[in-house]
C-alpha cells in the first residue's frame, strides 16, 4: 500500500478515493480532515492504512466530529501562512458544512495558504438518502466548483485547485461522483511534496497580530469581505482559470449543434456519441470549472454553434448560467441569443433527466432521438 503512494514517477493503479489521497500528497497538504460518508468514506480508511507515511511527512489527518467542524478546522488553518488544508465529505454532509465553508470563503487567508473541500455526490442515490447536488451548496457560499472527468484529473486537480485557491484567495470546491469514487484506473504519478508547515515544522500564531478585518467575518467586516469576493477575488479566479486551460473546446465539423458538459458526464457523452456514430462530429465544450462558468469561453463557443445542448446530471446548474450569459450578451448587443436546451429538448422531446444519475444508455436514447429529429 505505502509503496504505491510514495511512487514518484511512471504509471500506477489507484481506486477513485485513493486518487484523492495521492493528489493531496502530491499537493503538499498539511491538514487532511473531513467526515466519512458514501461515496467517499473509504478515503479515511486509506489515510489509516498509510498512517505511517502521514507521520513521516508530518501531515495532520483527523476525522472531525461532523462536517461543519471539518470546515472550521480549515478556517483555523487559513490563519497560518503557507498551510494547505483539505476536507472531504459526502454531498449531504456539505449541507452540514455550509456555515463553516462560507466563513472560510468570506475571510481572506494568510499569505500562501489554501483550502479545498471535496464533496462526494451520489447522483443515482445508490447509497444516499436525498438527491443532494453539491454544486448548489458550493454556489450558495460563492465557492468555485471544479469537476474533474478522468482519473488523471481527479488526482492532478487536487494540487491545481489548491494552487488556484492560494492565488485567488478563495476556498475551492471539488465534486467527485459515486462512479468516480468507486472506480479508478491507471494514472501517471508525480513526486509527493512534504508540507511547508507540518507537525514537524510548526508555526506559532500570535493572536495579537491576526488581521481582524480580513480574518473575522462579522459586521461590518462581512459587507467588505463580500464585496472583495465579488469585485476582486472572483474576477481574479476567472483570470487564473483562463490561463490554466481547464475549460476547453473540442472541435467538430458539424456546427449545427454544440454540446456543453463537465465531470463524469463528459465521459458518458463521449461514449454515447461514439455509439451513435457521431464521435468528433459536433463541437464539445468541456467545463473543468462549473461555477463560475466563464462567460468568455461560452460566448466564443456559442458563436461557433447554431444551438447549444447542455448535458449534466441532476438540475440545470450549468444550463442556467449559460442562459444568463447569453441573455446578457444579447441585451448588451454583443451577439444574438442562441437556443439553449438541456432539461427540455426541442419539439417536446424529453431532455436530459433531472431525477437520478446518467449513464451512456440514457444519453444514447435522449440524444439519439434528438439528432434524428433535428438533423433529419
């Protein structure tokens, strides 16, 4: 077990939840906390199995009493310059953590510190009591949302999300679905990074020097901190995302239809299009960040397609943002409004279902019927 997690180069096989841990090791995480719940419960089993490695690196690994306490631990860690901290919990647990996560995000971290929350979503309700959608939970606290699609992205984007969090001074959120958490595969590994601040390299925080207006979210500080998110930190976040190339357009010769998707649904869509004999026929916008959706790449993509079809699990989270972006562009005279379809398809055809999860079979039927009707 330990040898796989210390391997510094080449390819190795990991389960989905193991990729979260390996990603944290490569990212130089100082604090790893959270609360176990399906589909990410085994993350903490993995931490226990490599406990000696955590001690060697000086990483603090702790199961919190609940998800809100885990978020509070992140808030405290952000008062220490250079700390990287992350919490993992299930989608319903994100509700519990929301108050704590909002406090983390509504304060400005110390120099170089960064925090990440990974939520395990269960779209098909195979092991979860309610159909929670963590995108909306993160959205309500203005927490940016990363949605990796491949096994490689799951691991690599832990570090990337923390890098972006440090540069933008915003708490980052990431979503892993059940099929990703329970799955896994071969990835290219990178060397682990021992944390700058750790149990071996401790830092004493002088409470008399804490920047109260930046670190304590109480009125009147709260109003200033909210404006700082909206006017400075979120625009900075979008600038960094554009530099990173996380959102990308995959070209296709038939410009009558353009697909927008993200996360594991991207894999389902590609599979479905392949089975329909339409692989690489239509342009696809693959969003690595689903909140905030970048207006620039949406407008550029919309200019290359006559109609847009948003393919996503659960509610129309991306669809509503895309519609708003195009509406604003039309009202400002930048471009005509393109048709946006998602939960509803043209001609009264059933669109992408909101209830339950998706799979290639569902998309083959829904998209196949739409293509037959639209392009006949």
